[in-house]
C-alpha cells in the first residue's frame, strides 16, 4: 500500500522520489491520512486515489481470516454492546477487507472516510469522531470504547471524552522479546494482543 501511495505522489503529482517520500510522510503525520493532504493541498480526486491505490491491492493474497479475532467478536455480548468499525479508508475498501477477514457479519456498521466529498474528515480529526457518534445515534461519548493501532487516533478519542480508549501496539517478530511493554500517554491502556480486551472490557463479554 505504501508503495502504491508513493507512486501516486510521483505519477499524479509529478514529484521526484525524494519529494514524494517527504510529502507522504508529512501528510500522514499531519493529517493521519496521506490522501487528506493530497485533497487539501493539491485538489486530488479521492475516488481516483481509491481506484489506483486501495482498490488495486491484491487483498485476497495479503489477508486471511483470523479465527481468534472472529471468536473475540463473537464472544461480545450484543445485549451489552454494539460493535462498529471505524476506518480512514473508503467504504469499498473497508467492506472488502471485512469480507475477506470474515468479519462483515460481526460488525454492525462502518464509519468511513467519504472520499467522494472533497472536505471529508478522518481520524484523528474531532469531526470524524462526532460523525461516528451521530451515525451510531450515541449522545454520550463516554459510553463508547475505542481501540486502534494508531496512537494519535486513540489519544484524540480520549481527549473528546470517549470511554475506555486502548492503543493496540501489536508485537512483531522484528521487535524482539526484550522490548518492554510501556503504556502510551493519553490513553487508558496499551495492549499487544486483542485478546487482552477480554480482561480490559470483561463487562461486555458473554459470561
């Protein structure tokens, strides 16, 4: 995905390799989504970006069902909680990913970035979180739990008064076994496995 976005910066914006890398990193850091910067500063077409980047990915070859994650969502008590997916992708990419992962029947709905709207909002912008609350018809954000693998997104939700906000920092093989697990600032907890939610949020799981 990173390579496709980089190619978009080069081919569609006419930037050099170095300029593309610098701008890509800057926009992702500043906005949480490279496309947000492309639309705001270069008038890029979000749907064109989606076609050339997200939709062109061979996701069926890259992703597969994770039975542990499926079981985790199945074990959440739907009498006590509703499960939504919040993504910075467009709806076509989001639904495709959920279908491949076999999670589409375990998610009530999706909050996504509407690339068809030039001034769309994305995480970690406050407007995005309000959009999520409005779509779910939730007036009290403190009743919402939130987990994300981007620290800025989790910190933003916490600042906006959301309930338990958890940073998912997945341990990778390259991390090594000696890395200490330290809680990040501005969040309620840091986890390295989604299974830890069974303990953190035990009140929403079936007993």
